C-alpha cells in the first residue's frame, strides 16, 4: 500500500494558509509531513489528528469531505481522491469546519 500524497493546490486552501500566523503554519507543515509518511488506515485511526467525516457536507460530485486537527486552534477540511489527500480549507473554530 502506498503512502498518502498531499495536494495543496486548492486556491481557497492556499489563501487560508497564507493568512495563518507563523506558529500555525509550522503546525500545519509538521502535520502534513506526518500524514505524508502514513498509509490511509493509519490516517483514519490516528488519535492526534481527530479525523472525522463531515456528514453534512460533500462536494458537488458527491464526494465525502473530512476534517482533521492540525493545532489546538485549527482544523482543516480535505477529501480523498485515490492516493491523494486534497486540502480544501482551514478553520479556526471547530464548528465552522462543519458548515
């Protein structure tokens, strides 16, 4: 089984990332490095990431959107496409990731 590949090309993700303060950017980079060394079953079960499906959200094509924690303050939304974890948005408050 292959390791997870990470896609950070989504314009909204990039805008959110560039507006993070440096400690939060570094926390995200450390988390993405950790994820890039995992396989999917490890990602889904990692206790520190608090990976969760967002049952109330999906893409226009019907794909499930998930969320994970990368710092005490922030969560990210993402979706899986084959071996890629495609990052979508960053959220400072837990609830906004689900809306």
